[in-house]
């Protein structure tokens, strides 16, 4: 079982091969741009594609000169990463600790474009808060596909129907289920209703420029609306003794969106990774309840 799973995961990694030109954009924990650095990331299969060589080149934003070059090679995948058939993935911390750095990377691929986002949490005053993000927007060499517009609240309003695939770090068989997400605005608040199988969740968020704050639950959640149709969903503070999730979304077209959700259990251990692919079927802002 494990050998088969590992083989499948490696094949999915190979979906990411190519020369990817783009930028690493550092953001604050509240979404402000701190630095934007041009990059070229080359992923090539060697030794009959049994090994992947990753070359990272960083360039000056002002002079465009090469400032750093790193080369990594690997022929196995560690336990911190899971990938899906289209090459989407997440890798990150296996265990949350309130006294250590904690974080995860999420990656999507669509044709000649990739989007990745790194979420980083650092302990401060006994709390683990979102300290920074790195938004990585990439396209294959010679591609002219432009970035998508920054995500807006209006992009999200409506009803989204989709399917979710959940994988587990212990190699249990994946689970597939249908999902429904409805978002509508009333005044200065966003309302959300999510259903999947026997699960239903309703919640509301305060609306601020570029930011949504789901502030009425036991674990307050911040959603940042970012460039290139991206979104970043995290607790404002990582809770102790409670399960939580980290999420990144990418709006591929006005009616197609993907989301990756990395879940941690009440003991802080990584428990699953879910990819949701959803299509907007209704743009009505206030559904019949």
C-alpha cells in the first residue's frame, strides 16, 4: 500500500516539472506587500525522472541581477507533503508547537501557471500568530498568460458547487464528497453556509478592505483577499487544545475556484489535506434560507 501511494505521489510531483518564471512576494500578516523579488524556479527530472533537481534563482528587483542561486535534489518525498492528480500540493509542519516556528506551503497548477503561498507563524508573547506570507506567482518560460486580478469580495458572492478530495498522511484511502458553499452580503457583514455530506456550517464575517474576519466562533478566522485571485485563510491565533485548519484558494476563472485545506487535530498533529474544486452556479447574493 505504501509503495503504491509513494509511486502515485511521485508521479503527481512530476506534473510540476518546468522552468517557472515569476516572483516571490513577501507580505505582512495582514496582507501588505513588504518585498517583491523576481525568481526563476527550474524543476527537472533526471536519472530517468527518478530524481528531481530544483534550481532556485533570485534576482534583484531593481537591477535584475542574480543575487542567489540554490540547487536541491531529491528522489523521495517526506511525510510532510501530499499531492493531488493535477499536481496541486501542500507541505509543511507535521506538528504544531506554541514555542516553535510553524507553517505550510500550498501550491496550485493550471496550464502554464502556478500559484503558491507560504503561511508562517512565529511564537510571540505566548501566542502563535501569523507573522508573514510569501505569495509566489509563476508561469512557464515563454508564457504570456497574465496574472489574474486581485481577489475581491464580489468575486466570491454566490453559490459554489464542487467536490472535495481528502488525503491522509497515514495513507488511508482518500475520501471524495460533494460540497456546496453559499456566500452573501448583508450590510457590513458576509454570511457563509457550507455543506458537505452530513456536515453543515454557517458563519458570518466582518468586512474590511482586502480582509474578512470571522469573529464570532471559538477560533476567530482571518481571510485575506490577495493578488492573482488568491485567498489566505488562517486563525488569527493558532489555538491550543483545539483543531484548526489552514487554507489557500485560487480563483482560476470567474466561475471556477480551487481551495486547499490543511487540517490539524486538537493535539496539533497534521491530520489531512483536502482539495476542493468548485464552480459558481448562482450569483444571487441573498439566498432563500
